[in-house]
C-alpha cells in the first residue's frame, strides 16, 4: 500500500515531530484492516483505493508520480468531497484518515512526541484540597 502510506504521510507529515511513516502507520493500517474490519469493509477500502488511483490517472498521472504539492492538493480535494458528501458507508479517504490518526496516536512515537506522556505516574492522592492541584480546575 505505497499509496496509502503516502496519503497517511500527507495527513500526518513529518515536522518537528515524526510523521505517519516514522510511527509505522502504514503497517498499522494494513494490520487493522485485516484484523478488525469485516470482509465487506476491507473490499470497500480496496475498491476505494483503486478508484482513487483511477481518478488520479484520469486527471493527469498516477498519484505516486505527482510532485509532493500536487499529491497534497489531490488528497485535500478528495477529503473535501468526502466530508461534504453524505455517503454511507464511509468512503475510502475517510477510512484512511481515521486509521492514520488511530495508528499514529496509539504508537509510541505519537504518544511520546505529541502528548503529555508520563511513563511512571505519580502517587494517587484522592483527598486533597483543590488549591494543591497542579492542573487547572474547570468547574470552579
């Protein structure tokens, strides 16, 4: 799934933090599709991927042969169409986005580089005054 890997990297690019490819998102998407999705959804994903490539070819050249900026624009166009459509079931590009985000933010890279991660939590103190809490309390 080289095309899926590139789409995931466009959605979660490498910046100061690691991107989707660095976090192993393409392999996660492949594994999650095989292990978690019913056969009908797997087939819909594969058909959507084939349609994505067909549309790319018809509009100029294959997706992976395009320049990086062209790839980004192509994915954005697909996302806009999918987000504004009322397709049921979920289209390929939205399934890819969902799996990319899930794979990234459950990976070691995604957690340690982008979230407040504490490997060893501190002691639990259940009965303390709110004034001693370090994080803001929003219900006051």
